[in-house]
C-alpha cells in the first residue's frame, strides 16, 4: 500500500541513487544528469499528454456536437494522434520569401520551450516535483507570458497582414487577461502566506495528510476568475480570437505548416494542461486526497479542469473582440481588485492564529468560520458586480432601442412630407 | 536555492534541445520543392499590396500602458502578500489605499474611453 502511494517518489529516488553510484567521482555531474533525466521525463509527459489530449478533445467536442469524431485510424480512432504526427513530420514546410527568417523560425521553438518550462514547478506527489521554487506561482505566471513574445515574433516574422493583425489582437488579449489572473493568484498567496506551490497544497491539507479545506470553498470568486482568464490566456474557445478563422484566416500562425505548426499546437495544449494543473494546485488541493495515491488525484483533478475547458469549447460561441476586452477591463479587473481589498480586510479582522489576533487585534476564529466569512464576502462581491453589469447592460440596450425608435419616427415624418 | 533555479535552466535547455531535434528530424523527412507561387505571402489568392509592417493605432498602446500599471502593482503586492500575516493593521490600510488609488486610475481610464476597443 505504502509502495503504491509513494511509487513516483521511490522510482525517482532509485534513479537518483543509481546515477550517484555510477557517477560517484563527480557530485556536480551526477546532480546535473539527474536533473537532465527529470527534465526529459517531464517534457515527455507533457508531449505525450498533448498527443492524448488532441484525441480526447476531438472526441469530447464531437460528442457534444452530436458527431462521431475521429474513428478511422485504429480502434475508435485511437491512433489518430499518431497519424497526425506522421503527417506533420512529412509535410512540406514553406517559408514565405519575404519573411524575417530568423524570427519566423525561432517563434515556434520559443512558444514550445516556454510552455514546457512551466512543468518545472508542478507538484505531482509529495516529494515529486521538478523543483520547489519559493516563488513557484510567480514563476508560472512569468513563464506564461513568454508565449506573448513568441506570438508577436510569429506575427511579425511572417510578414503577412493577417498574421500581424492576429498577433496584435492576441497580445492585447493575453496581456489584458494576465491582470485578473495576477490579482486572483494574489488572493491565494494572501491566504497561504507563501508563493511556493508545495506550501499552497500543504495549506489545503490537514497535518495527517488528508485533504483539508480546498481554496475553492474559501475563494470561489478568484477560482472562477482564474478559470476564465486561464481560458483566455491559453487562447481557447470562447476566447480564441487569436485564430478567428472567419476574420483573420488563422491569426498569427497563418504562414506556418508542418512541424512548426505542430509546435504552436503543442504550445497551446501544453499551456492549457499547465493551467489545469495550476488550477488544481491552487484551488482544488493539488495531490491531496483520500484512498487513491496522490499522483492519481492530481491527474484526476487536472483532467476534470481540462474537461471543463473542452465542455466550454463545445458549448459557447466565440465572443466579439470588443466584448472580450470589455469583459476583462470593465468587469473582471474592477471586481477582482475590490475582492482583493475585501479579502485583505477579512484576513486581518478575522485571523485564525492566536499570535496574529493578539498582536494586531481582530476576532480570533476557527478556519471553517473564516472560510465561511471569506466565501460570503466573495459571493457578495460577485453578486453585486453581476447586478451592476446587468443594470448597465439594460441601460445600454434601452438607449439603443430609443435611438432606433427616434430614427424610425424621423423616417416616417420624412416619408409623409 | 541555487540548485532550485538550476533545474529551471536545465528544463529550458533540454526543452529547446528536444524541440530543436524534432524540427531537425522533420527537415530531413519532408519534401522540399519550393516555387515562387508557394513562397508568396498568403492573402486569399491575391497579390499582397503595400507594406505589412505598418503603425498600429495609438489606442492600443494606451491599453498596454494600463496593463503595465496593473502588472507593476501586482509585482509590488506579491511580497506584501507573502509577508501579510506579519503586517499590522495600519500597514494593511496603507496597502488598501494604494490599491484604491489604482482602482481610481482605472475608472479614470474607463471614463476617458481608453478601455474601449475600436
């Protein structure tokens, strides 16, 4: 039982020990080789899950839309990702004659590398993590904005009008949705008091290793906004304005084909999966869970979040670009900022630790009471924001209707005269 | 601490190597028969007219400036959030004031129409 629970930890310790015994003459070299192997394992995991996810996503979205999805290659179309891979490998790759060659060729590599680098800090089980950075969350957000650079490189380097337009739109979208993401990760850091992903999981776990209070109960609003901005950050439907076919062909990767296109695709999926992992870690308690081993729990939670992504993609139509910006700047950002302030005040006024209550005043409460207060404040902010937005939308609609009526009356008068 | 970040470096280097090898392998496997039509810029079958690298409208950069404002705010707030439990109430009220000033700035930008697309 114990061996199954700690399977990943035992294997990684065994490999590390093996390398240390073989390369005993140089501890530095042994350490580097161990790190290299861990990195290759993580990258392989990400690449393989990318292949699997393309198949699963096509199947799920097909079912939602009452289609069959891939069903020709192998049983149930299971070999479809392999067939796609072979096709990508052997497809001719054209570089436009007018392209900025260096930038054009580097862009897919940059996006894939930044996407894969996120996996360095994701904890899969106790003790099984690439590296436990003390600024883990910050690292995820920082490395996540690397894809903005890559997309701008692709759009600029292609020397194509659609590509450049797509890149400009994408950059506006990605930088915009980074703001609510940052603000809501900030609330989790506030509650936890640490930026390390391991500490954040430990905060949601009881001392005996069983799951405690997941942050989604404590901070339902940040969880929701993080999910929305996560979808927008990875450019998935309904926020897939970066590749709105009806408007700008395929956006920033219009000119790419073959393996370079595949790397863009890989970047997108690997990023989306990374967001699911980070969401599970920040809000769903990470690898903590009863009965099943921890690595199964984190995979299940990430799969659940990714399923929500697929579900939304199959259900919602693409939003208009001005609506997308309005949702971000006029709804999510003000709401998140107000929520951040209120969370700060609640944490100070209702502390859970005795020392904090004695030092700075405030009412000492149990963790569950604090959770309920925080959740109530969160939901209150959400409800108020939704009411205000609904009222504004109604005013806007009425003004538009009045304008139409006035124009119609004027037309009638003109026709009579 | 040092080794923590060393892994990030190893990760980036190995990711770049693996992806580079994939690109290189594909370049050996794929056919390569370029011609002028194939290498022309894609534009729905028409010849592309004029320069692609044009100036973008200024509103776009104002939006980017608002983003920079909030990004810097978040960077300033992250250390505060980590040390939050040790902060006295007075310091917290200062932080709240700081955030509210930013919120006022956002409302000003909103009023001025900087947040409208098109």
